[in-house]
């Protein structure tokens, strides 16, 4: 059975409401809603959501709706988390009233407004690559996978990791391939 044809079970503690062109999912982590494409038919029976196509050529919308519904149910039950590392000498991250302030070597600090649906935790931890240096971990948590991922990508794009020194903003666990500098290449020749 194709992934898009599998029924989606509704876990305990989650309620799903369907109106004409909108589906709303409520759970312990919050409430999410999704506008349904006109060519997609969604039915809810016995705590199971079935997604089908109204027209034969709308299978691409069915798969998208299926993925969105799976992410919504996972989001309101468990939530989504992204961890970002700020590495570099003098690089800092701190919480402000509106959101996050990051200092990454620019003349001015960079501010990010955080929506109320996303919670932020910032802590200072030792850098695994360099024992003398500290780094900051920014943890973003929320029910909406798209918002959490979009905010994490926006923060990361402020100062992408440097391939020569490894400093910058990266996702936790992201591998950054380091290049040898000109001097290292010249001494090897």
C-alpha cells in the first residue's frame, strides 16, 4: 500500500474537526489548522482520517495533504524541536523581550522576533571541537513543523558556518567539512 493511501490514526487526547475547506487539529501542544485543496477528500471515521482524491489527476495533492496531517498530529502531541549551535570566539546569543539577539561578528547585534507559538531556550555549553571556547545552543520548540524549521533556517542564514575555521551558526549534528587554508596547502607541496 502506498504511503499516501494509508489511513492516519488519531491518538488519544487529540481532536480533529473538519469544516468545508479547513481541518483543525487540537492537542496538548496546541492547535493547528490546514486549508484543504478542493481536489482532496478527507473523511474522519472511528478515530481514523482517510485522505482520497476527488479527481484522478489530483494524487500529488493527496500526498501533500497526508504529510501535512501527519505533521500536524505529531506536532500537537509531541511537538517539533530544532537545536542550533552558535560557534565562534566572541559569538553570543541571548533572549530578549521580543525574541533572540545574536552577536556573530557584525557591527550590530542581529535580532529575531519569535512568534508566541514557539518556545526558545538558550544555554551556554562547551565547544566539542575546542575546549577553550564556549558555544551557545538555541533550542526552538513548537507544534508547527514549518514555523520551527523556517525560523531555524532564518537564524542559520545569518552567519553560515565558515569552511576554514568552523565558526558560524549551524544545526546540531550538522557536518561542516573544513578546508585547508593556503598556508597548509603550500607546506604540503
